C-alpha cells in the first residue's frame, strides 16, 4: 500500500491527497514534486493521510537542487507575466483583478487567477500573454465560488476531505486552454 499525504499546491494553496510513488512517508514541510490533475507541480507536504479515499495524483519525489534552479527561472517568468498582465489591464482600463499567476513546474502552463467575472476583453488579453510567453493559459473565476461555493456540502469533510470551509480545489475553469 502506498503512503498518502495532504500536499499544498499552487498559488491559491489548494490541498490535494497524493500517493507517494516510492511508498515513503514524507515529513511535514517537505517540498515535493507532484503529478496532479493540472500537471507537474511543486508542493509542500502538510500531513500524512491514513484515509481510504483514492489519491488525486502522485507525489513523485523531494525537490532537488537542480529543481530549485529551474524554479528560480519559472518564478522569474511568473513575475514577468504578472507585471505584463497588470500593465495590460491598466492600459485597457479593464476592471478585472488579477490575484496571481500560477506556473506549473514544467514551465509550459500558466494559470491566471482573477477575482470576478472574466470578460471577453480579459480573454483577449490572456490570449496575447499566451503568445508572448508561449504557454497554455487558463484562468479561474473565483467570485462565483466565493459567493456560492462548489455545490452542496461545499467545504465539508464529506465533499472535499479537508473540512476547511474553502474550496479552491473545486474551482471551475472559466475558459478553455489557449495555446
């Protein structure tokens, strides 16, 4: 049987249950490389999970020194994408509020997290950014989730397994992937 862990991933701090590929127990705070539903990500182990629910992905290994070098480059591109997006929002006088830009570990996918509705103008802006950064771009609309949650039982142990009261892991993609 594999060892499962709760791991915090992404800019929004989503918690996911992951099975360790090597069946090892990782300590709290360990930085790890994971394969999630979104792709290859770096996360932080929050706690072991002895539950019997199926894992939502795989904890592959600890972060290495080489990974840290790659992460530094990815963070630089993340910061550039954030600055470019906020500048374009201001230039075009769009009301959208950019919360954060969340790159995946492979460096080829960026998630733009907006608060509020994603208008066609914001979609066009993210299309431009996708071309500029040669990345797939997805963005999430959080206003609806903040208002209505993800459905019945939102934030309960039964629905999400965490009982945190927040559902950033249940966010619905507001637009399709762009290449």
